[in-house]
């Protein structure tokens, strides 16, 4: 069995392993990481040899840590990363380059339709009728998007939303509220087969699915990192938040993962705090005293136009994994429009958690 895992912000770890009588055998760890001294690699392989095949990534990492020679230095590599690569091998996880990725980047669309497209396209990936897809959103109207489990009244000030003409919609994923305006945010979705994140914990899957973005930001001069569970941050503050939803495949079989991210390009923070009920406690746990400091626009950090930032992000993804131009099919669009009307525009769904 063969497994690969790129440590977020680090290097690629490759593991080849067999399972005999319920334990790991013939373990071979490799990669483009740096490791000193040389005999540390043999220690890693020996630590994994004979481990029960059902040992989780943390347990495997503990075995490695206990076996490393004194003074071992790892660069671009972690014991946990090796454990994850082993779990991915045992789970027969797929890799980014196993797929023919499609890009969807179309004209601005209403907020409710965006919610519906996420659900429809990810269900199509789960059913095997659509290739894994990167979709870059263009917003047709300003909106507040609340998480699946958030209280509508706790998150949104209805008078502020009405005063500024802000539509409120609820998405199918969890997480917090997003304030978006056309031209001021960058939003994208990944609809991927569940096999791509096999062997990863829920938390690890967030960083794994956005590692390409950190690389793209780095190419634009921004040193960014993943801040668990679901934020992308820089030394100047948070710039993005992610959310996920798992969709079961037909007949309960292997499904797909929806992973979507909204990045702040040039947010009107004054308007945002009039529309969102951002409590002091929520601000304090981000280490800030004002909502303005929570929003650190990409425009200021990159000096690039929004369209240029998007183009560079797409180019970075394409260079890593390949990316062909795609589109929403007529059938997918018809289903999404119906879902936008009957579900995502309905008061019953939007206020399902009052």
C-alpha cells in the first residue's frame, strides 16, 4: 500500500507499507523532507514496523517520537505527518494528481444560487458524475451567509441588513457567519471525492485542502498559515475562514467533501458590524478589540487587483494539480435554481435555527 501526505507548510511524506497478520510490515518512509542524523530515518521505519494496523496517526507519531535518536532535527517533516501518511496508505487514499480537475468561474450569481450550486455540484461528485471541481464565486449581491447551525437572531441585525440591502442566506456547512459584497471578497469551493481526505482527521482535512492556497499567497508575498480549526491567518490578522460539509454517496457509499473558503479582499468593516452581531467574547478569542482589526484585506497586503489575486490563485492550483476549464451543466443549473427557490430562499431554511 502506498500513501502520500504533504505536511502543511512543509514537505511531502511518502509511505509504502504492507499489512501482515494485522500489523505493519516492510515499512518504507521517504520524501523531500530534511532529517538529521541519517540514522533517524531507519529509526522511524523500525518504530512503525510491527505496529498494529489499526493504530491511529497520533499513536503512530508517539511510537516515532519514542524511537528517534537524541538531537534529531526534522525540517518539513513531523512525526504526526508520517503517521497520517501511513493512515492514508492503509485507507487507500487518493492524491490530488489522480484526478482531472475542473474549474468553474462564471458570471455573478445570486447568493441563494451559490448555496444551491455547492450542494448540487458536490452531490454530483459524490455520485461519480462530475470530476473534482474548483469553483470560484462571483457575487451578484451583498449577503450575509450564516452557518448551518447558527442562530439567525444571534448573528444578524435585521435592521442593519435591511438598511444596507443585505440578503441573508444559510449554507449547508457549519462554522461562522460571512459578510460579503461584490468585489470585496474572494470565495471558492472545492468539491472533492471523500477518498482524497481518507486517513485525515476532520481538522487535518481543512489544512490539507487549503495547502495550495498558502502556496499561492506565498507567491504573492504573503506568509500565511492555517490556524485551527478553520482560519487562514497572517501576522497582520485573519484573512480567510473555511467550512466543510460531507455528502454521502448513492446508497450510502463513498461520498464527497464540500470545502469552501471566503477571503477578505477589501471589506467595509463599519458596514459589517452594523449587519452582524459580533459579540465581545467572539472578538476576544481572536485576540482583537474591534471588528475592524479582525478583517485584514488582501488588497492592502498584496497591492494587487482582486482579479489579479484570483488569477494567481487559479494559476497556482493549475501548476500543482492541473486544471481544465469546465462549466455548470444545464441539468446541474436547473437543479440548483430549483433548490435555490425551494430551500435556500425559504424562510423555513434560513430561520431553521431561529
